[in-house]
């Protein structure tokens, strides 16, 4: 009975390692990730509460362990009091792009990644009725991220990580211009499909 158990374990281990080797040959991926966001400083005079964010990304590995990524993201923060009034929401949305380096850890199902990229985003101000009362327009920002990936089979990976976004935009409301510097950490959990 012990021999059968050892043979079954060895067979499963061999098949999973073979599956991981095939994963590394796949060049494309699609990722969805989400998680809580934490502002690292006030937005103008607004003390932002913890928020939430979401991203959808396409990946392309073009040489070795290096690749590019691009996609769209959304983050939302609330503030009880701000320059724009009471009970306002601040939403950052827009486009993400950059370079990615991913490295496997030995012959395991684990790998780690590092990303450095840009943002082309804007910040919208919404009142408590959900009406947009201000918009900065799109502009450039930056992003750094890192995390790990666990192969869970058939081209699927689980991807927890952390990212830092920085975006500076000017908002003109009621003939007053306010500088908005949105800097935040986002703890994320993603699911990635490679093909």
C-alpha cells in the first residue's frame, strides 16, 4: 500500500512540474486583480479613508523572463470633509502600462514579479448622490508593484501582491485650482490566465 502511495505522489509531482515548465513557455496572460487601497498622505486637505481598487491587465513576455503589461484600473476613496465639500468620493481611473520581470523559484510552482510602469489617469470628484462635480482630466503618473504567483493548474495562477501608485493633477472647481497629489498603496489579489 505504501508503494502505491509513493507512486501516486511521484506521478502527481512529476505531472505538476511538467505543467509548470509548460507555463513558463506561454507568452500571453490576462489578469484581474482587486484589493484595498490606503492613501499615504492627504489629498489636498482631504483625509482619505481606506478605499478599494481593481485592475484588468494584459501581459506579453517578449524575452526570457521580461515582458510588458498594459490595462485599465479604477480606485475609489471617500472623505468626510474636503476642499470640495462633505462626504465626497475621489475616483482615480485610467490606463496602466509598463515593464515586468518575472522569475521562477527553483522547480516550484512559485514565482515572483516586479513591475515598473506609467499611468495615464484622471481623478473625478463625486458628491454623495454619485454626481461628478469635478474632473482633473487625464495625465501622467507612475506605478511600482511586486508580488508572487502560484500556479494552480491548467494555465491559471493566483497572484497576491502590493503596488504603489502616484498621480499629480490639477483640479479646477468654482474658479479655484487645487493641486491633487494622489499617492497610495494597494494590497491586491489577482487571478491570471496564461495562454
